[in-house]
């Protein structure tokens, strides 16, 4: 059985996807006074939100709660959206065991770094 399973999972052609590259994809941005925060998120976050939606959510949250945890807020919003798209309430989605819950959303890691010399710098990382 194991040999059959490994045969199915074996990647036969390494010249075409799916594959993993060791070459990083880099973009440089010089921080300016108009930059307020940096959001680092895994693909699970961006499966449910566009870049603009993430920026708008973090901006509105940090405006209302300057000492809150914007990363945790993003994860709560993601869980609500994942539940809604699956036709569940948030409580129903969260009651599904983690291994089975992957059917409805990917694991997610989010870090929000609030910039500015007069503000608290917040670092938060959470996985669901």
C-alpha cells in the first residue's frame, strides 16, 4: 500500500510545476512617513483577502484600537469569512477538529508591525 501511495505522490517531471524554488522573490520598499504598518501573511490570509482589503482592515482597526492586536483581528476576520463561505457560523467552523478544518481554510500566519517613532511597535504572530 505504501509503495502505491508513494508512486502516486512522486513528482516525475521536475521541469514543470508543481515545484519549489530556492530562489527568493524580493521587493524593496523604502519606508516613508506615510507608511504606518507592514503586514506579513502566509498564503492562507490572501486566499480570503486582497491586499487592499488587508490594508483597509488593519488601518481601520489600528485607528480604533491603537494598542490592540491587528494580527489577531485579521485572523478573526479571516475565520468569519471562511465560516461564511463554507455556510457555517464561526462557532461551527471552530468546533471542527483542526485536521478536518483544513478543508475550509489553510493554516494562516500573520505578523503586523506598526511603524512610527511615537507609536508602540506591535509584533504578533498567530496560526489557526
